[in-house]
C-alpha cells in the first residue's frame, strides 16, 4: 500500500513526468495534491499498470484529488534547453497551473530544480511509494499518450500508436526511411542506439 504523504505538516504536491526518453513529442508532467489521509489501493507507478488500468484510474484521480494539473514542454523547447531542463520546466508549469498553492513538493527521481521558494524532496522510485507521485505518473503518462495518438494519424509510418514516440526498432527504421518529422527532438541522435545528445 502506497503512503498518502511524505510529510503531514503542510499541503503537499507530488510531481512526475513522462516522455523523457522519447525521440519525438513533448515531455509531459503532472502535479497532484491529495487529502492528507487519502487512500487508494489501486494506485501505483504508471509503468507497473496496464494501459487499460491507467485509463480507468485517471478520472478517479481527477475526481478525488484536491487539485491536479498537467503541462508539457514541446520538442522544439527540449532542443533549446535540453531534456533535463525541459523535465523541470514541465513540472514547474504543472505547479503553476494548480489552483491550490502547495507548501511542499515531492518529486519522483533524484533531481529537481527548486520551484519558487517552496521546499521539496526528491524521492527515487517515489511513484511506487507515494500516492500523489503514482497519480502524477499516471496523469502525465495518459495525457502524453493521448497527445501522441493525436499525431499518429498524420505520421502513421512512425507507429506512434504503439510506441508513443519511444525508440523502438520500427520507429528508428521509419526515421531512416522517411526522415524526421516536425515533432522529433533534433537534439537526440535518433538513430544512435545509445541515444547520445549532440
């Protein structure tokens, strides 16, 4: 069972991102605030859940959260500021959109750029430990998948319906055959198996 909060003293928001390792599309982030004693046995790290379960949980999260927000940073912006800074920016944008101001932030992972003057704590594999981080991972993932699906009809040869922009063999082969789209991250060596940056 995941924990409801990291600390109980003040209003806490959990932040996570999705799409950092993709070759195409934006990086998305979500921020979620739950009531201090919130409980949901079904929530878990989005990577541990099926697509069907993530879709089922999303409206539950949106209904039961005290507040939530989802934001993105485009592929073009990623190319300008790099993917790490883009991940921070996406989370900051999600926090900006919250109607309820958090007094503490927990972030999935080991690095974060401070947001305003609000204290924060990075938690490695936190989306498998805390409910707000699990929920944020689900929202970021489902919103990003929807976005990639919306692009897939225009660029069917990249197979974004299946790979969501991640570097599958079929995706790489399509890039070699058709070149890159306007939605690809040009700062990634899209045909390099190591995904090295320029």
